[in-house]
């Protein structure tokens, strides 16, 4: 087994993890914003 980290593989792993986190959090954030706006229709 190669003990030296492959920079490309490390970058790819970090990118995939970040993308997964973004895809997971983003819809929840949009839904949260819609929920808050629905509870406060006179927020203008």
C-alpha cells in the first residue's frame, strides 16, 4: 500500500466531500428561508 498521499486524490476527496456537504445543506437552507417567510408575511 502506498503510504504517500496522492495530491490529486486528496484534492478530489476534499472536493467531493465539500460538494456533498453543499448539496446536503443548500436545500435545507432554501426550505428554511421559505418557512421563515411563510411565518412572517409582513416582514417588509
